[in-house]
């Protein structure tokens, strides 16, 4: 007979109805692929008001490393990793550290699966994988860095425009002075370094991962970072890049629709994760196919603000 604590521990291990259903479909996806599965899901769409107050909690950050360590522990790493991404992006330093860790665990045998959206730093993580799997409804995004929601490229462009206009007509100094005054003296340098950091990272990941066996890997990688990282081409950090457009850039993208069974299995996981984010105080899910999960919750009173 199981005692009180045994039953309590069993209930805790089983989780809520949301957990049971989500884990059922995660296991079914694993049975389909034979590969390790980890989902990385953010609830920024469901809890947009809270995300505006605390964007870092919904983004890729250094806290995520511990969650991934728990999810990867005791996995058979020889089976590779399918990383299912749904994220608005996040911190560049945390993204670099996370990719380094994932590659230390699985080498370059990592596939990124994007059932809906993986923007900004999420796109950077996807580019670090050997392949990206997207549906016709899926989107990735530009990788140009942001400072408090302002594109680094845009800040540089604004400074250059101010310089040119003031050089041509000194009478415009009073017009530009309050605009330029909102930036710190070192802002341009910080923007330039952030842009170089992001593009250099993605280029190196593409060369060492997605294109590592190809002779023209540097040229392919350069073309992709020019298109993903150039604010003048993408026009907006929020721009959604479709499967077809990602392929045009040169990324190795497989259509989810090419394998109907895989599509059904992935979308079942996706819908189960989205229901969890919709129906609970959960704001982030990092979980493997064995049900090992770190689920970050938000206080109810904060969600109802």
C-alpha cells in the first residue's frame, strides 16, 4: 500500500490535466522521431500586459540555462535534439551561452522546429541548428539588436541623418538637439558593437553547423546575416519571415507539411503548450519528452493587473 507521502508525490509527478495532455503529445512526438524533444515556450502572446511590465521574464535569459540542464540530464544525447521554439527573442549574451551549452551536449545534431513564431534571438538559436522545420504558418524574424525596443540600426541611421542635415544646414541644430539628447554619448559605439556581436555569432553558427560540410559556407552564411541583420532590408524588427522567404535567403528549411504525421505530432504539442499558457498562470515552459519540466509561473494578482 502506498502511504500518504507516496500518493502526494505521485500526484505532483503526474501534474495538472494540462501537464498530462502536454506530456502525452510530447511522448508521441518522440516516438515518431526517435529523437530527444525539448520545448521552449513563452507566453508573451497570452499575457501581453504582463510581458510589457516584465519583458525579460518572457524572453531568453540566463535563468533558462538551469531549466535546460534539468531537461537534458539523463537524456541519451546520441539521439540528437529537436528543439521546439516559440519565443519573442531575448538577451544576446544569454542566447550565446545557451547555444554553446546545447552544442556541448548534442554537437550540431540539433533541429529547430518553429510551429508558430521564433523571433529575434529565437531566430538566432534556430540558425545555430543544422536544420529549421517550419510550417506555412510559421515565422522567424530579423536578428538586428534592440536597445529598450529601439533598433540599434535605427539609432545609427538617426545619428547619420542628423549629421548630414546639420552639416548641410546649421539652422537644423535646434530641431535635432532634443532628439539626439535622448541618447547617451556612448550609444553609437554600443549599437555598433551589438550589431557586430549578433551578426558574428550567427555567421559562425551557420558556418560550423548548417553549412559545415559545404564548400561555399562562408558566402552562404554572409548572405543570410546580411538579409536577417540589415535593418534597411528588413525595415522592422517585428517583420515576420515566412518559410519561403527563409529558403530564399539560403537557410536550410524543411516544410512541416512535407510529413503529415510529423506535422500532426508537432502541432499537437504546440496546441497543448498554448493551452497551458492560455489556461494557467504559466509564462514559460521548458520541458522534455520524459516529462521533466521547469515551468515558470506568474502571480495571479500580477496577471490580473
